[in-house]
C-alpha cells in the first residue's frame, strides 16, 4: 500500500513570506515534494519554474485566473458575458502549466452576478459553463492536461459561488462528458455542503471544519480515518494542504509515527505522516 503524498498549497501556507519563490523554497526545505499555487500570475512563469526546480518541488495544481478581483470576480467559467475573458485566462493558465510542468488546472466557475437570483440565472450560467468547459477540454487535451472542477461552499466561504455542491459538479461533468475534466475534492467545502466524504475522490485538499485550520485542530473531521481511507482505496494523487496556518513552523516527521497519528499537522507541514511500513518523507 503506497503512502499518501502531500502538496503544500502556497496560496495558504507560509503567509509570512512574500512571493511564491520564497514559499516554494520554504516548502521544499520543510519536506514537501509538491506544491499547489492558486493564482501564480503575479510572478513570471520562468521564475516560478526555476524556484520549484531549485526547491526540488513538483507543481501539481494551479487555478484559472479569477477575473477582475476589484469588481468581486472569483473565476469566470460560468459567468454570462465573460466567455472571452475566461478563454483568454485559460490560455494564460495553460502557458503557466506548461512552464511549471503542472498537469492539472482548476477551472473556476465564478460567482452569481450581484443582485441576481441564483434560481433565476442558474440555467443560463450552467449553459455558459458547459460551453466553456467543452472548449477548455479541447484546449487542455492538446497539451495533455486535466481540468478540475471544485465545488466551493456557499454557507461560509463564498455565498455567491455558482458551483457549490458535489452533486452539481458531478452532473455538469456528466453533461460535458470529457475524460480530461474531473472532480476535485476539497474536504473543507464538501463537509460543509454535503458530508458523506467517502464517495468520489479525484484530487484531494484538506482543512479542518469549520475553522479551516490544520487537520489536527478541533473540528468536525476525523483525518486519521480519512487518510487511512484514502490509502485503503489506493489513492495515488497528492493531498493538498490548503488550511489557514496558526503560526510559523516547518515539517516534522515523527520516526515512529503511525496512521492513527496522522491527523496532527503543524502550522506549515506534516507531522506523524509515515504509514506503518514507511518512514520516509511522503
């Protein structure tokens, strides 16, 4: 049974460091072998690629651009009237993914327009999303890349986000019907909106509920059980550490760690993560 592999989400971890190159170096020195960067677009792709190589890290996930943050945009995939901007952003994401050697791109759906009734605009937004996803699937297939859909909870994090439940995301993926578009499972969002975390798993991200802290912080999720489940199911992808760290800190692997210990993650890293028969850094 292969041990789980963890990636540092650098949009969340090492917040005391300015710039992703510095965070990549910190993640590498903390023992991570992979990293995720939500929006890498403020840094030249070549600089990020160089920093990742020097840190000994693989970049395994980026997002499509958010759009105009000053106007409250958080993704464009399902936003009516923003199809051209989504496709331009997709081209930029592909450019970065290729430079970084990153095979997965989170295709962000975006928000219900301000003042609009979700129920009224749902059909139009889904139609836009389906059109954009079919286009994205073709573009990504040409570069051997995978697009991911991530439901984001509307109860705590983003009340206007269009794609907010696993069921909605699965139904949209079924309608698109492209093998290189898949479902991303962020345990934080799934637990808030749905629970029932042991169903479908593709790309996994972790944070405790409801505070979005380390998995060992007080909350609803039993990460010892969930990590063991992922191993038992043969999950071979990375587990993204996308939580709000409580302070500074680095990777601390306990030589005698067991699966039952593996809910204890310090602020920036993984502690007690070695499975029963593996003691190497995951």
